[in-house]
């Protein structure tokens, strides 16, 4: 990891020189932070009481009869999970979590304060301490109320209620079936068995005297309790989940983005990929800059640099971050350049070098020299086999022929999932993408063997979008096609080409060298292992053959603790990871 920190440190240092130093009122943020820390501490104590039997017994003994503990403090896994969930949602500044805590804590404090009028209760010093801690937490909620602005999905309450009702009914039916099969006593009616399962789902430990005609094995009760334990967090998740995101890219936004790309598109090789139609877009107040993003798993994931005038980037970034705070989304950027990373860092995001983009300058490329001998031999071998390459703009391809190419690309796709997000357009053959370049290859018998599609990068550049080949074709075909495109670049007026993105390139480059440290070697071994499935190393090796210029790309994030969540969202966006979906009635529609 040390090999990727130098570029990230440059971004941080450049941002710190321009960082503003405002002096706002610190009381609301501090109060909100105290409320979160209180809930975390309560969750820790609850979990500790669950695993430390004697400590848990002491807590329960001091929360019975005339004794009370502070708000939410009671030993057990269920109250611990509930307090931890509230701490997480409060840390994300969700308004619904603040309202729930205010209602629960307010009612608890009111009942506690009234009960202190009884002599047998107010004589215990513990109760006064518990009342004071509860009052401090309630005061923190009130002082920090303006910090909790994140809105939830308006459909969350009724969907959570639907999950609770349907989940209880289904779990109760399953429990009824288990009780009916395993009940060792006679005389129990169907209603008794259903009531037993339902009461155990709700209370976990029902009153045995109410169900004298039911006696089940212990594992049946455990199964019913497990269903209850799974249903509870599911209801909480549905009740507090963040909105999915705004409507995807519309025609007006796409037209405005194309206008910005015509003026500023040469600044970023990934700019054209902002036109993916599964992305949303947010504009700067001047409409001179925009950020394209997608919301996945509560992460608002942008890719590449902001589109448009760099002087208007801060306005677009401010608008994007404000929307993230409004909906409790985690902001993240994948594949930002060093220039954009510096601007993002000035707005509070941290940077981590993700990898490098391979850029080939047409004027500097040559097959001569000892370093290019392997590539030169592979190129000549494919050339002698009779393969030919055709290069043309998408606009020059007849519609019927384009349909055939699209079908062929679909047939050659490796796997059932279309991969790509930050460096993939997600479509092929759209009439609006007429400036894209298609590179086709046929073997000596005239059979199609592979195709490449490139998107425009400013007026004189291309960026690789799609790479497909017949699996029975010889190795080296893709390299042959890229070299042919470089040699015939004048046909499409191209001066530079961006090839694949190589994640963790510096690790592969330096990890196998003599003198590499143990951490770097371990990191290199792990990446090599995972390359068996995700082609991390093979992409680097394929790019390195052309001896390109390596342009570093960064991932931007708010907190290091959010990196695992950002990584999962990035894997989902790129098509490497799929997640199970909720039933159709519970899925959120785009706002």
C-alpha cells in the first residue's frame, strides 16, 4: 500500500494550501457527535453484558423493581444491535433516526422523571445518575437537531410496516407448521399453535402457563427465535434506508453534457462515459459544470472528473455533496485525475491512488527497439496469418451492419453480466454516438474475429470502451488491432488513445522487483491470487506491452471507515458483484 500513497499525499498537500478555515458554531455538531458516542457506548455495554454473564446479570439486577438504568442500557444482543443501528443511522445524520430517538428518549425521560416522585425510587443514587445521563442525551438531541437533515425515502414507513406484517405472518405460519409436526402433547388446536409461534416471535420467551397443551423440542424454539432476530433488522433496514437516487440521465441533460464535452472534453479521457444513461447528473449553479453519478447501496458514486469548466467544478462538487448530506448518501469518486482529486480534497474528501490509466501518444509510438520485440513479433505473426482490420466511425456504419455488430458483440461477451461503469458506455450502436470509432478484425478466410469500440476523447483522442473477440481466435489479436489503429490514426484524425485502466499498477510493477518489502510482496501476492477471477494483473500486462504513459487515477472518499462500503458499491457498479433484490412491492422507485 505504500506504493500508492505518494500520489495521494500530493493531492492532500495541494488541497491543504487552498483549504478554507471557516469558524461556524460548533455546539450543534458537538452535541450530535455526543449523541452518537452515547449510543455507541450503550451498544458496547449491552454486547458486553450479553457475553459476560455475571456483568449482564448485574445490569439486569440494577434495571428491575425500584432501579432504572439510562436510556437503552440493558444487557443483551437485541438491545445492543438496536443501539448500534441507531448509532450508525445517527452518524449518517438521518432525520428519521433523530425523530425516533427523540420520541423514545422523551417518553422514557418523562416516565422516569414522574416515577422519581415515589420515595422508594428517588432514594437510590443510581436512579438520579440514570436520570441525569438520559437528560444529557435528550439535551444533546435538542441542541444538535439541525445537524440531522438527511431525508429518508417517503415510502419507507409503509414499506417497513408491510415487511413487519408480512414477515410476522410468514414466520408465524412456518413456526405453526414446526409446532404441529413436533408437538408431543395432545389437544392443541391450530389457533393455539399459531398463537404460540406468534407470541414467541414477538416476545422470544412466551409464558409457558398460557400454552399448557404445547411442548416442542428446544430446536423449534431456536428456529422461531432466529426468524424473529432476522426479521427485526430487516424491518429497521427498510425503515431507515436512504433514497435510491434521482431519475436517470434524461435527454435534456444529455444534450447539455454533450455541449460541455465539445468545449472541455479533451481534459479527461473518461468524460464521455458520463453519458451513461443509468447515471444521474447534478449541475453547478452556473450550469458550466456537472457531475454524473449513480447511487448504489447508499453510496453516491461519481466517476472521472467533473464535466465542464474547471473554474465551475467547486460549484458542482458543493451541489453534489449537499445532495449526499440531504439523503445520507456516502460520497465517493472512482477514477478521478490528480487535478480533480485536488479540487475534491479541498471539499473535505480524502484521496487514495487506485491505479493508472494507459495512454498511448500516436506520435511517440514505435515498434522498433529491443523492448518492443515481443509485441513486434506477435504483430507480424498475426499479420502473416492474413488478418485484416477495418477502422471507421460509427456514423459511417450502415444501420443494418451495425445491428449485426451489436449482435456479434453480445455473442462474444464473456459472462451474462455487462461489466463496466467508470470506463464503459454501457451501449453500442446508438445513433447519438456517431463519433465513436469501431475497429473490426477478420481472419484470412474473411470470418469476423474481434471488434473494439472507442469513445471520443476531445477532438483528437479516443478512449477504449468495448473489447470483444471470438474465444476461438488466436492470442495477440487485440494487440494487433490496437497497433493497426495506431498506425492508421490519421484516417480518424486521432493523436492519442486511452487504453484499459490498470488497478494497482505500481504494486505489480514494483512488487516483483528485487528488494521489495514484505508488505509490498504480500500485497502483490494477494492481487495475483485474485487476478485468477478478476483479471487485475492481466490488464496491467496487456497495457504495459505498448509502453504507454501512465496517468494515475484516484478514489475519493470522506472517511476511511466507509471504504469497504464504497468498495462494494464500486464492485456492483462495475458488474463484479451482484446482490439479492427485495420483492417488487418493496423496491424503491427513482425519485
